[in-house]
C-alpha cells in the first residue's frame, strides 16, 4: 500500500461536482427509505439491529466509492 492509497482512504473527499453531491444524496435517500421499511417490517431483535447497521455500512461504502473515484 502506498502513502497515496492511505491518504485516499482517510482524507475527506468533498463532493467535487454537483453531480457527485446529487449521487451522495441519492444513495443516502435510498438507504434511508429501506431503513424505514425494515424498521416497520422486522421485529425488534438483534438481527434487525444488525440489518440496520449493515445498511449504514452499505451507505458509507457506496458514498466512499463516489467520493474516492
């Protein structure tokens, strides 16, 4: 791993274009919508909590993909 790779992973990547900002918002919106559906349909449980946590991870990684590339 190069120092540039580390910097790319840990530096803040603001949306550099309006299109990227829109992409970030679209990802957040879709994940949030699914979170509401899961919250309504799933019984309160460890599994539900994990599903929501992993959905947060999906959102973070998807937005990282948009920001880093």
